């Protein structure tokens, strides 16, 4: 816990043998070396970068665990899975919950797998002492993920699991991995399941450890939250956005119907605000998020809930990414006439659940229409000669929120919104709070408007660095974003709570140090992307090129991140990495003066009593008794309306205002209204406290 180099468990597979070597992380490149010491996803990235620099022809499969998992922080129960993925040919990572991170970190900070095991039914077992060996689980290869998980639970009671499906066995380039939970969580957009399958391994089982690595009590006691004496869990449950998310208010469900009668909620171990839905199905429990369901719904002609749930269940059983599968199926449905001999069958897919399920079953064997889908949406779009929302070979989403659009286009980690969504522009309701968060970078006029191009490059650069740093710790990115958006903690308070010891020892313990670590991680990601053949134009895919070219979008992002036209780090950026200077790459523009004041709305006089109608979904709506009409002197500021609502409904005050800041996002007719914005008599305002991404 003093910033010492993390311990790595390396496994070389050959035949039936697993050769094990333990080592401490190091790299001859001082930037890569520093980033690896941050741990977690930063360590996984550094290991793959070092493998590429050493000339390895195949990048290893890496699982790494952040320091917050070792410290046992609430919602810090994730392991980072990473490698070069087949769908894009680039680096990608993802996080999986369950026991895996907690079991693995007891003996090492990272597991690195190379080579290939021969034969069938192979399981890589990490035993209670941290040694590795290859074992067999008879019949494993004939089963889908539910059957494999049951068999492995019986053979290895209490083990943490990463389970490959039939799609991963057979190299489908968007194959995923499941953990041991019931229902399981999945990880691996971009094809991390296929990477593990390439090693001949059908699952990794980490047995319950005999002992756990100790945490330095003095290091733990030095951590002080912004609110002294506040229990860790209380800080999280004080966030209304986390509470709303736990009730089902994810970003993807905005404007979409919430699922009917889900069976419960699921989340990472120790999380007080679980945000995943669980549905009880005839075959057992199914975990689902709205983004996956939406990818399998409208474009396929399925309007009810049952169809998408059935498709998602089959995707999970096969071990394929639902979003990539949905994007490829949508191309088949929309452009069936271009498919020649297969056109007749493809035309019949729209709205036909049984036909769609049959295509899914064909994907691992690459037969029929499944052979087309198995190549991925990007390959299929090229074959059809059509444009589609694609970024670096992965399906993407055409977003109205321009920060979200830019975020997924510039990410070198894959397009998963959990890694790319710029929550600042969507979720921070108060311009003054937003300005404080990104200071000393100035906040341009209009930057807080999700549909305006102004300032989106710097907001995305800030969020990218923030998420990279948080992910390196193993702490939940949603929890971290929520406590900032709600004002429960400021960035300095969060950094003192979660920053890795290596960051504290070499950069500092405040928010600027945490962001500097994240920005340095991103530069190493960029350098690895260059080494793996990335081009600068990949940051500007055709479907979004006209918007991305605006000065406040991609050009601004590159200036603040320190990238050249080729998308790679400049010499100045690389020289500033692992120091706070990495946040000053935009030059004089980042050295802002005092925070600008927010102009108040011009209010006509005289003002008269009038009514404003407030609508809100979820827990906020319940607390308000929404719809609620409030009476006050109008015209007034949106802030005044929130105060009037808090007076009318004291029990809802925590959902409306915190100190001098607004809590919910206020909109009128779908257009965001700032806290200082003008509200007239008769206006209908929508209030939301959802947390974006996921």
C-alpha cells in the first residue's frame, strides 16, 4: 500500500501444463512504469503495452484488480479483463463483478495468461495458495454458459469464475465472458471471450484464498472523506442519483418504458444501490440492462418485453455481446434485399422471435445467416455497402448528447458507455458546480448544453481522465460520478478516499492528482493504439464526422489531451505524463482566472403569482407527489421553482436542492433549463436525477 510495484502472476500454457512465474511489475519506459503502478485497469493496460513493446505476436489475456478492492471499499468489487480484441484489432477492457477480483487480489494484483492448452474441457485453476494448474471438467465443452456455470460450481464450490461460452470457444469476435453470480454478469465487448477461447481455456476458476493480503492500517486511517466521520456506505446512500438508479432510472431508459415486473435488483458485492434488473425466466434468473434490451427491440420489430428478453437470454447462454448482436441483426433486417440468396430468409426476420433465435443459434457454428452475423456489424455493413454507426470496428450509437457522441468516438478502450460516457455534460445540473469540477479549465458559454458543440472536447477529456483513474482503483465509476454530480463529495474528497497509494506517493492526494493519473493512463492507451496500428481518422468515423469536426469537439479534445493529428501523444504530452503538467497541455487556455459568475435570468417586472407544473419519474416523482403544481411569483429562475417545491414538499428537499446547488436536471419540452434560466407561469418542467451510462 506504499506505491510498491504490484505483484503479477504469469501463467504460460502448453499442453496440459501451466508454468507459473511470479514477478513485480516494471517497465523500462518511465511513463508506462508509473502507470502500471497505479494498479487495476492501468496495470492491465501497462502489461499489454509492455508485451507489444517486447514484440510479442499475440497479446496476453490479463485480469487485474485495483487497490480499492484490496482495501474493501464499498462498490469496489470489480476485476478488469483486458487484451487486444478481435472485433476491432485494438485494445479493449471491461470490468466484471462478483468474487473474482476479491479472490484474485488475495494473492496477486494481476493474472497474465499466455500460450495454449490442448484437449477439451480445460479449466485454469488458481488454488487457495495462489498456484495455477490446468484441470478438466468433463463435458464442459458441450454446454452453454448456464450449464457450464452449474458444472463448475459443483466441481469448485465457492470459486470465483470467468466462463467462456460456445461463441468464445469458436472465436466469434464479439464473444463475452460470464462470472459466477446467479444471474451472471458479462464482460468483454470487443471479443474478450474469444481471446480466452484462443488459449484453449473454457473457464478460469479462482478458489477461495487461504489468506488475504494485509492492508496497512495507517494507510487506511489516513483516508478522510470530505465529511469527517461519515461511514462509507452513508456517503453513497446520500446520493439521490444512485438511489434513483437503483430504482431503475438508467440513462438508456429515458423516454423508454421501464421493464414490467422485474424480479429484483442485482449489483456488485457490497453495493448499497444495485442498479441491474433481474427477471425471473422459466430457465432461471436473467440479469438485464436497458441498453442491451433496447439493442434487441425496435430495429428488429419486437415491440413487447418478451422478445428482447428471450433474445438476451439466448445471447447470454451462447456468450455473445447483445449490443453487437443486435446491431448486426438490425443490418440484416433493414438491408435484407442486398443479401442475394439469403435475402428471403432475412426478410422474414423482422418481428419473428423464433426466426431471430434460430439465427443466434447459428452464430457459433457460422452457418446460415449466423455466419453473416458472426463477422460483426462493421464487417456486415461493409459487405452490404451501407453506412452504420461504427467506431473502430464496433457498433456505436448515434447520440443527440454531443459529449456522449464524442466520448465513444475517441475512446481507445472500446465503445462501452460505462467507459466512455461524459456524465459531466448530462448529469451535473448546476453550471457553477460544473465549472468548479473542471477548474482550472474554463467553462465556455453553452458547454453545459448537451446539444451544443461548445466545450465538449474539454468535458470529454476531463471525464475520460476521471473514469480511467477511477477504473484503475476498482471503485465503481457510477458511484464516483454520482457523488460528484450530486455534490455529496467534491473531487478532492473523492481522491482522498479512493486514490491509489502510487498516485498519492508520486503525484499527490487531491483531485488534480487523481485526474493527472487518469490523463496519463489515457496517453498510454493512445500510445498502445498507435503501436497496434490505429490511425488518426479513426477518431472521426463517417457517421459523425460533420459534428466531430467542429472546433469545440474533436479539435478541442486533442488540444486538451495533447494529441497530434495522427491521434498519438505528442512529445510534450508524453514528457508531462505522470505529473500534474499533463493537465496543462492546452496552454494558456487552461489557466483560468476566478470562476465566472452565472448571469441571472432577466425577470420582467412586475411579477405576479402563477403556477408551474412539475413532473418527475421514479423516487423523485414519488417524493414530490408528482405531478406537483407550485405557486410563486413569476417569472422566476428555475432555482426559485425548485426552492418553492422544497418548501411545498419538505420530505423531497434532498432530491431538489443541496446547499446552494440544484440537484435534478430541469427541462422544458425536451430542452434543458439551467438553474438560472427563466420560468414563466404555466410552464411544465420535467425533473430527472438519473445517472447516465451503463
